[in-house]
């Protein structure tokens, strides 16, 4: 019985070697080469097109970042869930409103994107929704689009005044989601 199995394995390896030599190793190398056309598509996108795809996928990316940060020992889930991201705006605003115009603070190659997210959190079995206002700064490098920094303000949903003061949020779940999406986009694994 064991010799029959060995003969079948030997036959399998003979067939595999014959296929590799008949097809040539070049075709195997081509099959394993990374898809550079997908990378080029992501790098060549203008900011508005890139943001459209980013905001489409951002809730899933941010929710996965939240789940990775959870402590399994906790009895209560205190993390919000991102429901939707949208309303992008690309008109730059001054970094210090009321003091100077935006031109003085503009950095060459740094682009601003404003967008909102709708989030839901469960507190005492009650759903509480909030809206986050994000100001994302991106720059295009040889490695593709990269996050410079991000600021976020929180408000109630529907929006009522006042909203919270801006806080640096590059390492928040949304910030991590943006960074991970940009990395995946550069790797060619984002559907355009």
C-alpha cells in the first residue's frame, strides 16, 4: 500500500516538473509578480477620485480598527460603530481662522479634505448617534498618498451646537482606517 502512495507522489512530482519546464519558469515568475497596474491606478488618482473610493470603504476599515483595539475582558462594549462616511469638501480653510488667510499657512504638496462620519454607540442598551467632522491632510509621495495629520470634532446627530474643539486624531480608528486603506490601495487590493 505504501509503495502505491509513493509511486503516485513520485508521478505527481514528475508531472509538476514537466509542466514547469514545458511552460517555462518565466511564466511562473509572471504569475507571481505583483500587479503594478493596480498600484499605478491608485498613485495616479487625483485627490477627489481617491477620496470617493476612500469614503466608500472607510466605515469597514474604521470598524476593523476598532475591533482590533477592543479588550476582550470588558463586559461592556464602549466603542462606536461607523455607519457611513461622506460629504467630502476640498476647499482649503486657514489653519488659524480669523487671524490670517489660508494662503499663508498652505504647505506645498499638502492637500486638505473635509468629511463627516455618522457613528452609533450603545450605552445602557440605548443607541446614541454622533457625527464626527474630520479635517484630513494628505500629501502625495513616491509611495503614494500619505496622511500628514488629521483633526476631528464631535457633535450630536442631528447636528446641534456646540461641537467639541478639534483634537488631533491621526491615531484614532478613523485615522487608522484611512492609513490602512491607503496602504491597501498602494498594494493594489482596493477595488476601484
